[in-house]
């Protein structure tokens, strides 16, 4: 076989080798866009499900009292939607979160909401100490029905490693590429996502913070992305 044919065959075989799943998950699908919203701790920026359960001291957004189940689909009990700024298509959400429920409670959680269209239409990331039960520590969609788990890591018995196991602050980043539906969740500056999913149910919406049925707090939120009106024009 000639040197040229050997080189050509090697190149073809290299192209045929599948990309490892972890590497594919880490690769960004699209840029975060140009619009930015930050300094959002003031209570006037938020629309909570139950305002009396929330505190806004100025440097944090605090869910001080656990929510309760409401009529309709099974979905997080209590959250607040960020009403400042545009609705986003592709988006990157950066924040610090802390779970305030004692560590002795295994199902403790906070959630990051995105793609929010209404109280029964949105995505959320559930950050929990437990990863062995269907509704814990994953990515979910609520689409006028009980929340549906959509992340790649859940195998029917266990999901990604627990996102938070202590009472410390943790950095979280959630990215959503509207064009591809790719969703990724990163913890504490990691370059490889902890949780991933692909879903195109909602291409745009608002973001938020809360908990399924516990308490917690958030600070230093920055939202960067493509306004939904710009996404629609493309």
C-alpha cells in the first residue's frame, strides 16, 4: 500500500472514531449571547409564587420558608421568577447557592429555573444531596404535566453525583442552547458538566430560583444570553 493511501485510510478511520460522551457533553453548542442582567438581589426584581415566604436583604435572595404543593401538575412548590431584563433564548446563568435545610435531611435541594413560560411550563435544575430517587438531582421539564426527568445521567436507579452535600456556598452555572436544546450544569468552576440533557420543548423564557420543598438562598446571579426577540429574528 502506498504511503498516500495509508495516510488517507488513517484519516478516514480517525474521523470514524466516536467522540467520548464526556468530551461531547463538555463542548459548548452556542455562545451565551450579548445581553447581560446582574445585581438582581432587590426584591423588586422578583416575582415569587408566595411572596411571604421570601426575604430580600439586599445581598441575597432567600427562600426562608418551604413551599407547599399546589393544584395542578407535580412541580416545584416554591420559586421566584426574575422579571428584570428580557426573556432569554440561549442563556448562561451563573450564581452562588446554599442549601439551608439541615444536612440530616437527605432530600434537601434548591432549584434553578429557566425557559420559564408559565407556572406549568418551564425547565428546572434540581441540585440535591440525594441522587437515588427520580425527582432528585437532575434536569426536569414541566409542560402542563407532572415534571419529567430529561437528564442523560439518570439510569433508572441513580443519577449524577450529588450536587451539594454540605451547608456551604457553591457556584453553579447552567447553560441552555436554544438552537440545539443542549443543557449543561456545572458546579464550583468545573469545566466538565455534572448534569446534561437535550430537550427542545421551550426555546425561550425567564429564569428563576427556588426549591422543590425545602429552603435555601442565592447570591451573585448573572444572566447572560440572547434575548428571545433576537432569537426569533434569526
